[in-house]
């Protein structure tokens, strides 16, 4: 689960012909296109009864009242503003919840915060608190160095090593951007040294991070499960994890095939020494304790079904007691921006549900045609939007839309929700997202413009293919 990078890294080494503002113009054009797409989609839903089903006069026409339209327009404006400027959409969501709830609906503060996601917030705080310590005490570095040492001399296996490392980190609870940030410097340096295309390596890191990103231990997995459960269609956490891993694995294989067909598997001259320490050593002291605590967390959460938030906080407190001098540094490692994002979006979407916006939109969407077609449209809308906006925010907004669709059809709840979740995250290879921007930022200074441009082209292909792939494998087949 990632947030959109507010500004893509400025590509270095651009020519005078390209102009320094050309990437910004491209981004502005794409943002306007997405905003227009969203508005057209809403207009189609609002007029759907007349445009898509003119003969359906036997049932009452679904219309939206002003009390429903105003909060919906505010939601769209929030997405556009958060995409254009570096503002946290969660903060906007909390402020909008107060404005809509207090002034438009006459609700008290307790009523506005009735559906505040306390358990999800606790999970985010606990997991990021613990893994900030694991990063700072060198445990993550030890794991990376030992895994890379196992494939020394077999350079074409390196992308798969980093794919599995990223998947393991996110499956254990590390946020996708945090996992990419941890691995990208080493991975991109190894790519240049081994003459592997940096875009290929970057794609493998991001795909790996998303492959493990919906495990029962991860914040994203808990978020999707809890939002689905709150909307009346429980899903299998294990099936969600396996589906995400399988589709990201397939995308990685297709990426290899694509680069082979284009003759881009090997890149550059190679041979330039990367400034990277590849020496390995045995874990010691706090690193051993951290590894033991990770194992204990797995046993407690998977074996005894204990809440991951409390377990991670407890493990983090033990590490803090061992290194009490750096406790304030560990607190700073908590992903407060994600806490605000999730809390604000879920609180605001709960208000939309309270006034009937979600149900009305879902009923209008059903008028577009068969449930399978509606599911495919939702996958593409959330996929295109997530390439520019927060995947987490879109998930909290779109998963409730699947409720009436699932209630009036034979579609699998787990398959449909998994397709939406995967479509929302795999597009984070875009250089406009945090994950993609980290790949560009770690490219060599004289190569960033090329990496930026080629990663954008690659991301465009992913946006076209991945939502349809997730839908085709998970929704019509009923495998989940």
C-alpha cells in the first residue's frame, strides 16, 4: 500500500531539447486526463439510468440528492488536490468529515468519529514502530547481504533475489514504500554493476513488495480485510495474499519476457564498481533479538491469531528497552502520514455510507450491464487512479462499492476484492508514485532521465494490462 509521491524526482541530465519542464507538463496533462475521467465516470453513473438503460422504466430511477452529491464532489476534489499538491488526503478527509458531518448533517463529534478505524491505526503504528528499529539496528541489512551472497556470480538471479526479499519484508509487515526504500539503493547499484537494466530491477523490487503486501500480517492485508468485513462481505486473508503473490509473480515473468524480446535484458557497459559493501556477517546483539522477535510475532499472529498491532508494539517496546537512548528516533519511524491517510479516508467514506452515497453509486453502476463488466470497469478506474493518487485511499473508497454488486450477483467476494486491491497496487511502478520515484531517485545521476522516461512507458503498459489480468484470473474464474 503506497502514497503517491507528491513530486517526481527531477530527472538529471536532460537535454535542452527536452526542456526542464517537459516531465511536469506531461504529469499535468495526465493528471487532468485522470480528473476528467473521474468526472465523466461520475456523470455516467448519475445519468446511467437514461444513457445505459433507457428501457428500464418498470423500476424506480435512482437519483442522488444534494446531501449525497455535495460530499461526493468534495471527495473528487480531495483526490485532485492531493494529486496536484503535497497535501495529505487523510487530513483533508478528517476536515471534510467535520465540515460535512457537523454543518451539513448536524452530527456531533462522537457520531462523526463512530467509525474511526482504531484497530487499523494501531496496526500501522505498531508495525512501523517495530520495523523502524529493525532497519536502524542493521537487521534488514544483514538479511539483504546474506541473500545476495547466495547468488554470487549468477547475476540474472539478482532480480528474483530482490523480488523475494521485498516480498518477505512486506509480508512481515513492512510498508511497500519502506521496503522499496530499503532495497532500492543496493538493488539498483547491483543492476548497474551486473549490466541488468535498472528499470527491470526496479520493477522486480516493486512487484515483490506488492507480492507480499497483502499478507495477514501486513497493514494492507488487515486494511482490506477489515474494510470488506465492515461492509458485510468477509474475505479470506490467505487467499488474498496468494492471489497478490501469484499475479505479481506473473507480471514479473512477463516483464522478463518483454525485456528479452526488446533486447533490453542486458544494459550498459557494466564493470563500474558500485559503492556498496557486500561483506556479510553473522547477526549479533540486537540483531539476534530482532530476528527472534520477528519469529515470535509470526507465531503469535498466525498461530494464536493475536492482534498484530499489539504484538508489534510489545516487540518494539522490548527493543526500545534494550536501546533506550534511541527511543525517540524509533518513534520518529512510525508512518504518521499513513496513519492520517487511513484514518481520514475511512472516517470520510463512512459518512458517505451514512448518507447513502455508496449504495446509490453501486446501484447506478449495476445499471451499466452485467456484474462482470461492472467489476472490470471498477478495476480499471481504481488502477488508473492509483497511478497518480494514493492506493490506500482509493481502496477505502472503492471496496464499499463492491458490496451491492456482490449482494446482487454470484461473483466471489474474495476474488472481486482481491482484483480491486491488486489493480490498485501493481500500478505503483509509475514514477509519479512513491515506489516508482524511489527507483528513479536511485538511478545514476547521468541516467535518471532515461530511467524516468522508460519507467513511465513501462508503467503505462502495466496500467493497460494489470487490471485486466487481475480481473480475468480472479473474477470470472471463481478460483477464490
